């Protein structure tokens, strides 16, 4: 299969890596060569780790050899599937899908890895709503089992079947849900992270104590503030905005501290500083 990925950030890089591990021929796009180089370095490091642990069936070089990196969207014309993993912004994603709808061969399927943005709106922008779907991987992609499969209003049964089978070929467990703000995963996860941030703002406890309480008390693998830093505070804020606007209830209002940290450029792990320093 010719597998395309748009965005070489933490999610796009992980999706490209796992697709290549599954034997697919992969092309990855980002806006600048330096972003592609950074994405490639992260993939190399992850493949090295998996190889050391005997978790790769091919050598890292073979897997990496299946991936090409490009700044030119025209290189996606022959893709059977393109998964988008760019910034969590509806306008920017819609414009990209408009261009992909014109570029990718008509029978190609387009998918978004969006955390929360309506699949149906992006499907309309692509001009091929029957062959459009949400394919939501979890972070870190090489280690997490789930793919949340989100059907838009006009997604065909054939597209849903193809994505389910592709996720399985990638060693993931696909689980289906419908197109509502935040789907299932982030409708439930994100209010918890937002509440933890609100606890910091109100001085309920220090970040280390909040994370420790949730890790030791609830057996979560990461505390909520560590996880928010890991996801990216910009992405967390964007998801909370979609939940708040889409569901209306004030319980989804983003914490003012989350908004302020994003305004200050403290985006978590990816910017070197969030609730913790990296
Ligand atoms: N590739 C390869 N190896 C990786 C890796 C990657 N991308 N990321 C981490 N590892 C390695 C680590 O280097 C470490 O290796 P060593 O044992 O050699 O040191 C190993 O995996 C295990 O890491 P940890 O020691 O940190 O152990 P862990 O048991 O905590 O596992 C984890 C790490 C799986 C990330 C775990 O902490 C976890 O499950 N965290 C929660 C993740 C989560 O909730 N993800 C969902 C986020 S929400 C989302 O994705 C949706 C959205 O739209 C926002
Ligand atoms: P990121 O900031 O790590 O990477 C985004 C990449 O997209 C960057 O390399 C950026 O240069 C590139 N990009 C931005 N606009 C672009 C455009 N118009 N064309 C091409 N490339 C462009 O972000 P991320 O964490 O990888 O998130 C990407 C998507 O995946 C978002 O929609 C996010 O909501 C979703 N997601 C994130 C997580 C997470 O935990 N971070 C989990 C699941 C889904």
C-alpha cells in the first residue's frame, strides 16, 4: 500500500513509523525540510529502541528505507491512504484537505488524526466525503494499542472497513465511534487534564503532588500534568475549545491557566517547558 502522512510532528512521525514497520511504502510531508529532518531523527531513535528490545521484525534501516520525506504535496498523487496529522486547527486542516482532494487519486482515502475537530466538516472540505474518515492514533503511536475510528456523516461502509483492516495490519486495535466533539477519548480524558490544571491554578496542590496522587491513587501510567505536557498544551487548549463550543456546557471551559501558558509559549515537552522543564 502507498501510505501518505501529512505532518512530521510527534503524531505524524509515529504514524509513518508504524506504517513502515507494517511493510507499507510511506511518504511524509511537512512544511519545511528542518521539520522533516527532526521527524526523521525521532523515528530513527524510536526504531533503535524497539530494535534493541527485539520488537522489530525488520532492521531499522529496512523500515526507514520504506519512508520518503517531501515538502511537495504533489508526491501524494498515487497514495491509497493519506493520514493528516498537522496542527489542531479546523481552518488549516480544511484548507489542506481541499488541496489533498484535488491532488490524491480519486479512489484514494483521506483520513484525519484530529483529536476533536468534526470529521464531517473536514470530509466536506475534501470534496470526497464517502472516502473520508477519522483515524485517531494515540500518543506515543509506536507503543499505544488503540486507533479510534470515527465515521463522518457520509463515510461509506467500504471506507470504514478499509480503515479498520489497515489499523489491524498496523498491529493496532480499532474501535468505532460517531462524530461528536472530542469523540470518546478526548471527551473523557481532556476534562480530567483541564481539571488538574485548574487545581494548579487554585493552589490545591503542587504539580508533583497532583501527578503523584493520580499515578499512585488511580494507577494511571502518567500524572495528568505530565500527560498534558506530553500531548502539548496547545493541542490540549485546542481540544478544550472544540469541546466547549461543540457541547456548550461550561464544564468544558478551558482553564485560564492553560490559556495563559499557551499564550506564553509554554507548550509542554515540545517547547522544553510546561508544568515541568524538559
Ligand atoms: N518509541 C519507542 N520506545 C519508546 C517510545 C517511542 N515512541 N516512547 C517511549 N519509549 C520507550 C522508553 O524509552 C522506555 O524505554 P526503556 O525501558 O529502555 O527506558 C520504554 O518505552 C518504556 O517507557 P517508560 O519507562 O517511560 O515506561 P512506561 O511504562 O511509563 O511507558 C508509556 C511509557 C507507554 C508512554 C506510558 O507512560 C503511558 O502509557 N503513558 C500514558 C500515555 C497516554 O495516555 N497516551 C494517550 C494520550 S491522549 C492521545 O493520544 C489522544 C489525543 O488526541 C490527545
Ligand atoms: P506537532 O506540533 O508535534 O506536529 C504538527 C506538525 O504539523 C508540525 O511538524 C508542523 O510543522 C506540521 N504542520 C502544521 N501545519 C501544516 C501544514 N499546513 N502542512 C503540513 N504540515 C503542517 O503536533 P502533534 O502532537 O503531532 O499533533 C498533530 C495532530 O494529531 C493534531 O491534530 C492533534 O490534535 C492530533 N493528536 C495529537 C496527539 C498528541 O498526544 N499530541 C494525540 C492524538 C492526536
